[in-house]
């Protein structure tokens, strides 16, 4: 039995490292990240492999479509099916690892439950960071567009220039906008997809201004210049707020993480001592502790978050 468990742990570790390699590996084409933006004609999928077909079927489902959108927002270099496979591999590997170290099923279940939230937490942090970077780059993007319009370029040519000159993530997102237009989408549809991916109120305001200008006319350069000035002031204010609340937030995160680090250290020093907490009725103690720390983190984020 111990040999079987050991082999299972080794296999799980291989899956984990393969997943990590897939995440940090070379970039994939940005056009393959969202299933709902692809043409669904049979002639375009005739040469797809099994993995592509599975991913396409999965992303057509409600949960798969939402996960694919989140992966695109985060700029992750994995498909929805690959992400789910990595998540499953981590859960299974953690279960066998917990059983091997703690010698009980409860330890395996506890470790696998904690590990199950790891990829989702990583995805959310990556998504929030990328959207924040896009938001900070938006004033410079608008300034570049305004300059291009005043130099005689059209809006689509200005967006193409943005895709060439701006760093990521703006470069990736506006490249996708230009590619969608070249594939047959209208400017309105391509910009609507951009708003859906980035979830930015400032970007929505910009796109609304562009749509209104297309219908009623006006000087788009002056409109975008005014919006860029407003957004730049908001970005500066948000940065000041994050600076002022940075220390309380970091302190809260450290206090919340400290019990887990202490528990892991004590588990490796004396597993039998720690496993006493995971038997009836004492397992209620770690459960209540995790719930209380989660509530504390939510309240801390609410207190340090300010609307601008």
C-alpha cells in the first residue's frame, strides 16, 4: 500500500510540474483565448485536434465560457480545459501527499481542499493585476489615439498604432481589437468585446463616447482628450489611496497567513500532535479558525477600499 501511495505522489508531482511549465511556457496566440470570438464554421475546425475540440465543447458550457473569459482577462497562457486539468492534478496530488505525510484520509482531504482554491486565487490575482495595468495605461493610450487622429489617421489606424507602440496588456488587447475588425467584426462589436474582457468603467465611458460620436458626429480628438485628463486624475487618486492603505492591508495579510505557516511547520515537526486537531470533535477548531480569518480578510478589504 505504501508503495502505491508513493508512486501516486510521484505521478502527482510530475503533473504539478507539467502544469507549472505549461503556465510559464511560451505565449500562445491571443486569438485562441476566447471561444465566443471564434468563427464556428466546420471548415475552420476540420484540422483541430482532440484537445482543441474538447476545449471548444467545454467553453460552450456556462462555467467553461466564464472560465475562458477569466483566463483571457488574466492573460493566462492556458486553455480552460488545461486549467481544469491542472487544478484536478493539484487536488489529487495534494490528497495523496497529505495521506502520505499525515497517514490519515482527513489530512489528505484537508490539504486537497486548501489546494483546490490555489489556482483560482492565482487566476483572480493575475486577472486583477492585468486589468489594473490596463487601466493605468489607458490615459497614455488615449493620448496616442488623440495624437494619431489629429495627424490625419482614422480611428482603426490609430488603434493599430496603439497595438504596435504600447506595452502589454494594452498591446495584446488592442491587437485583438484590430484582428477582430480584420476578421469581419464591426468597430462597435470589437470594442464591446474589449469592454467585456477588461471590465473597466473608464474604458466603457471611452467606448460610449466613440459610439455616440459615430452616430451624431463631433470632434473625437477633443472628446477623448477630455476623457483622458479625467481618467489620469482618477488613476493618480487611486494610486494615492492604495499607497495610504498599503501597510494596513499588508499587515492583515501577514496576520492571516501566519497561523497557516505555523501549522505547516508544526505538522512537519510533530505530525501526530497536529493531527489531534483533525479528529472528532476537535476538528471544529481549525474549521472555525479558517472561517473567522476569511471573514476578517473580507472586512479588512471593505474598510481599506475607497470608491473614486
